[in-house]
């Protein structure tokens, strides 16, 4: 079993995400790494209708799992629209956002 993501690895992953994946000025994201129920790797939560989000990632995950969850949840955030609201669907636009975040994070152009 891979070892858990360390604090420095977490900080590096979040910094890389923030540096490489620009988001709209209307969207504000905070990242948390904390214990979550065993059946939950992470989630994105819309905090209010102004575009403030919190992404939580389970502290029990390995580094690569943590990166996967960060990418997945940020795709949900980018799929939000003040006009259309927020859903946790994995529809076509979410898939486009996921691919965008994945490619930016990993430097694949």
C-alpha cells in the first residue's frame, strides 16, 4: 500500500494546482486536507452563491490519489456557473473541465 501524502507533498500539489490552473476571479477556492469518512476520498462544496468553494481531500490518501482527487474536485468547481448553479454531475462539461485541469496540472499541452 502506498504511503500517505505528506504535508510537504500536499503543499506542493496545491501550489502546482493554483499556479498551473487559472480560474475565474469570480471563483474562490480553499483547499483542506483532513480525515473524511472511509467511503469519501474528497468533495467540493459550494459555500455560498458568490462562488466560494471548499475542496476537502481525505488525509488518508497517497500522493497520487490526492492529486487525482484535487483534479477531480477542481473540475466540479470549474463546472459551476452562477447562471446554471452547481451540481456534482459527471456530465460532458465536467469531463471537459477535468481534462483541462489534468493537462494543466501535469504540464501536458
